[in-house]
C-alpha cells in the first residue's frame, strides 16, 4: 500500500475549507483606547490683515459756563463745573438741557464726641509799668500800656528785654490843612492914612488861632479879575502881597495888594501909588490856606514853593 505525506494533504484541506467559507457580518466596536501623549506645538502662523478703524468714542468737555453750540460733536458730553450740570449726549439739535450731578443734601450727621482738652495757651497780660517777676507763666507776654513796650515770651529766667511797639513819628500829613472858598468882597472900606488911600476888606477866619499865628502859616491868594487882562491875565492866581506896575496915562502906577492875618481874621488891603481909585471892582476874589506848624515844616523840608498856587494846591489836595 502506497504511503501518503500527511503535511501537503493538511494544507490542501485547509485551502479548500477557506474557499468554501462565506464572510460574516462586522462584529461590535471594541472599547476606546486611552488618549495618546500631546504632540509638540506647531510653528506660529503668519499675522492676519489689519482690521478696520473703530468709531471715535465720546468726549467729555468741561467749563464754567453753558456749553457753546460749536463745542463738541454728536455724542459728546459737557460738564459745567460751576453748577454741576452735565449736558449730553449732544445730538444734531444741540446740547439740550443739562441734568444736575449734585444729589440732595444729606441729613446732618450726629455730633461727634467732645475732644480732649488742649493744653493751656499763652496769655497776654497788660498793665502800667514793667511786669513783676512773679507775674505770669513761662510763655506769657506782657504789654506796658504806658510805654507800649511788649515783654515776652517769659522764660524760666524772667521776662527779658522788651520790644517797643510804637514806631517813630511819621511826617505830618496834609489832612489838617484848612482852606477857604474863593471870596469876592462886595464893598471895600476906604480910608486915608498919611495921604495914602487904602481900600480894605475883612475876611472872617475863625480857624486862625494863636497857635496858628505862632507856629503855622497863613497864605492868602488873589485872583485879580477886576483888572484889564493886559495888566492881570484872567484867572491868574498869585500869593499876596502882589505888586502890579502899569502905566496910567503918562504916569507909572504901582498897586500893592496885601493880606494881613490876625486872630480869627484876614484883612485884604489895596494901595495905589497915584491914589488912582475912587472905588474897587468886585470882580477880584481871594482865598486863604491855613497850614499848621508841623505840616508847614514838612512842606519846607520838601522845598514846596508856597507862592506857587498850583504846586500848593496839588501838594495839599486843595479843590479849586
């Protein structure tokens, strides 16, 4: 009996079985496997294109008055810091009415607790004469009302030297200067003394006291508008005595005006070298200025020319 090799026979049978088998349906999905490890980061991609510009935001303006119609654009706001009113947003029709940012006043808060008493402050004492060593405490002051010396602050060793609060006397002011209005004598008194005719008029001046006569100055000014302007310019003012020389016909005439101050009065007097007048014009006018002694001394020191009416008027603030 012929013997067969078993291995080739086995492979032949296997191939025959596989060929005759039909493919079946897919089986169920198995469970998900675990997540794998994270991979390395990739490179940065290129920048994208620039986006379009956004719209302008609103602006808040401020000032101390109402907003002008030309201020800002639609959508803006305006704060009036003086009133606390906020306007906006602005529209095509303008700012409109503002509304107050200030709320109503709050209720009064409760009274706080009383603070601790402070340390005693320094005291300013006063009296006549220097302070005694036992008077006052360290840090106090003392005013001697007689001499206006101020002592202090007091130290552990005493009051120390004083400081004089009264400065040196200042120059005399012009407030005490007295002046009259312009006075026009209506009638002159005519008298003859040793052949010379005098025309006089007395001005009452109660402010001329004996002290003024002894220490002060009385100036009398004349405005001799009774003359022809060729002889005496209209409204020209000069201090008496005034001497005027002019031709009367073929003769030279000298008029002398004087103002003599006495207690409570001033006498105006006119003489003519030719005794040329029978009466005097009432167009002449006079005014007096009374300067107390101390005030006059200051004026002299400043070289004030009392014969210059305009200088005197401005210096003493005299109204014309």
